[in-house]
C-alpha cells in the first residue's frame, strides 16, 4: 500500500489541457490508489471532464480560477501578473503544505521563474537544474542540466551530481547511482577547466552517496552504464534536442524503407511485432517529466504537447519522488558529513598556461602523426 499523497495540478497548462490532465490523473490511480489531486483551473471546463472520469471520485478537490499562464507569456510577465493563475496557485499549495508536489505542462520559463520565486532554492544549492530521463540499452538514465543554466562553474556541476544521484534513487530505484560528467573524452586532461575541477572534487570527497565513474562521452549516454550524466544546460539541451531529432529521423527512414516495394511491405508484416516493441520502447511519452531540482519543493514539468499517457508518466515521477522524500534526501546530503567533505574541497583547479600550451602541442603532434 502506497502512502497517502496530494499532488497539485496546473489543470490549465499544456496544449491539450484540461482534458489530458484529468485523464492522466485517472490513469495513475491503479498504481497509486492513495493519491489525491488538488486541481486548479476553470471549473466550467473541468467539471464536465470529471463527471466523465468516475475513477477520480473521492480523489480530487477542484479550486476554480479563470486565470492561466499562456504559452507565449514571458517569465517576468507571468511572475507579475499570474498570482491567481492555475500554475501559481498550484505552486502555492506546495508552499502551504497542502500538496507534496506540483505537476504542470504549462510555460517552462514561467514555471521555473514562479517555482524559484515561491519555493526558493534549497540550502547549499546555488542554482536549480532541469533533469529528465533518457532511454538506454539497460533501462533509463538521468541527464541534467537540460537548459536552466547555460553556463556552469565547477561548484554548480558538483551540486547537480548530488541532486541527480538523489533523483536516480527516487525515480529509478538506484541505491548507489553511478554518476558521470559529460566531456569531449574520458581522459583526465580533456575538457574545460570547470569540468576538470568538478571531476577532481567528485573524486576526492569522502563517502559520497553515489559512485563517481569519471568522464563520459556523448555516445555513452544511451549505453546504460551510467545512471546520472551531468553537464551544463547548453550542452544538455543540445544533447536532448539532438537525440529527439535523431529518433524522428530514424523513424521516418524506417517508415520510408518499408514502403519502397511490395517485398519491403511484406517484410514489414513479418517484422511488425518487433517494430511495435521498438516503438513502445522509444515512445517519448513514457519518459515525460522534467524535474526542477534544487527547489524547496517537488516540481515536475510535463511536455506542453503531451497527451494523457505522457502526463500520467510525469505524475508518476512526481509521486515516486514524493514517496521517497527526495527533498529531505537532498537536504541531508547538503548538511551532513558528506557536505562538510564537499565544502573542504577546492572548487577550481588552476592550470598553468605553460601546461596548457604543452598539452595543446602534444595534441597537435598526435593528430599530425
């Protein structure tokens, strides 16, 4: 039996809201029957949907508001004018202790701005990060940051590693997650100074709540040998969009290949069962749910264009984190002996200019040979 939880829902956020929000909430109840939902949105639109979803009876409370954050609202606008919006009221419910998490498919920038303003960052965390899940050959891996911080220093990357490890524990059940830093090579001399400095700190801290495996490259992301991959928001967002584009490209090429002739169409009939399994395995809806890590409250951002299946996946992420008390786990890591060990390590690695020049000469020589 799962513990009783209340999840605040921005019922008006997303391209297909509120319909997909209500259907998604109903879909997770068989797995989490003790869950209740605090719905914020236009009662005139939501109540007819609730009447068509009897599974939700006794599992929700609806609070009416006619205001919502639009997809093209600037974060500053939403912050100033959206105090009575469905998104802001859902966030307030977490601050007030009425809910243990919020899930929204609304405007990403507005959600980040509002959540950061209302929830605040956790002690010891300088910047929140966006984390999500990637399918791999061995299951799933956590990747962060995915765009919240375009530039990061070594301290930010170390903090992301700690938060990502806790997310992998809560959502993926990894009790000692393997953490890697995304880099242009696995050799210790490669990469920006910030990445190398972060690696030095992660290698030297005492009794970390994870296993640091060192540097990983882009082609390692989907191998499944690492549970958490840490990078700056610029690189992470490019990696995410590249993977999404590659998946669409492969799907289109495969579809075109099977339409080329009568023989390929017959081949499709024999391969259809396996292709269906592949499609289900790569379905982005099942990996929906970007987590805003580092805030004093669980905040999950669902993709704005998702359907009820994708929204249900985001809800399950929020529920898993709330049940595993993710916020308390992160607080403990940044206030105990591990935090003391972390604080005693240098945040920056100084590299002499001569060493850099010598290293570059060696790289050039190696390429020429």
